[in-house]
C-alpha cells in the first residue's frame, strides 16, 4: 500500500468503531479538563476546603489523570497490534489490565528514547529562562543555537526509532525488551525505506501536530467550553487513532520477521 492509500485508510479508520472512538475521547476530555484546572480545586468548586481535603482531591485528580493517560497509550498500542494482524476496525476499549500494562511500557519506552533530547531541552530552557534555574552553567548564544539544532536532529532521530520500535514490539508479541533491539529496528527502518518513513513521519507530525493541533487550540479559544468539549471528545481521539493506524500501516507495508 502506498502512502496515499495509507492516509485514506487511516482517515476512515477512527470512525469504524464509534463506541471506542467516543470512549477514548471521553478519557482525553477528562484528562484535559483536569489539566486545564491546574489542580486549583478550591477555586473551581467555589468552596473553602481544608488543606487535608484539598490534598485528597488533588491526589484523586492526579490518579484519574494518570490512569486515563496510561490507558490512552495502551489503546494506541492495541490499535497498532491489531492493525498488524489485519483487523480493519478499531479494537474495543476492553481488557484494561493488559492495556494498562502496555500503556506503561509505551510511556517508559518513549521516555528512554527521548532521554537525551529531554536533557538538551532542559539545558536550553535553563539558559533562556529567567524564572527557571536548574543550576546549570551559563551558555553563550552560539552554544544555545548549536544545542537547538542538535535538539531538533536528536528529537527527529529518537522519534523515528520510537515510531518503528512500538510496532516492532507489537509484532514480536508485546515484550518490553523487543523495543530496544536497536540493530533489528534499524534493519527494519532500512527495509521500510528511510525516505518513505520520513515522508510518513512528516505527514503525521507536520500535518497533525503543526497544523491540526493549532486548529484544535483555536477551536478551544474561540468557542470556549463547547469548543473545548468538541476538540477533546472528537478531534483529539481522531488524531490519536489516525496516527496509531498510520504508524501500523507503514510498518505493515514491509512486514516480515
């Protein structure tokens, strides 16, 4: 299947199981709502809460947020896993324990792959921000520019590796260690073709993140609570499911052990 066919398939795919689509959207809506409140629940509820009650409410909100985020990651893994087996509809939002486990694994894998870019990013923030100080030595403007270029390069490389590592892990049965078989993953990248992988990656990153997310933000700002609900309940899950399906199809297009 060519890129155009993958895009067409991925565009229709999220709407083939509206129950799971809306279930994911509801989780994203709850997560985004909790984040949007900045955990300022005293002001939100409009009542005077004691410190102990406030702490319980904040911890409960953080727990709900964490569970929803992990399940969202687990569901994207499930989409990739099922897509690789040839299933053409989004999987049901069920079997939460395995989904939770895969969600934790995917988040940890992303953090590991992104560790170096994250460190460089923090160095840049420390150098440019007057309000954030990690205690790092000062950096000249030239060094900061070089770090920004290095950050962009390493972020791109780490995301390409991560993009292939997750479906590779899914194809190999979901074992955590499979995501770090770098030689095999690099061999798979070569088999897919770096050009095709980069084109696909840029379509998703530039098309959805650089264009889709600002549009989503605009809807939220212009329509207030109604736009917020539409964006998080419908647009956000569509982007998540589309991206997971597209990732699986790129991998599957050159599928071999």
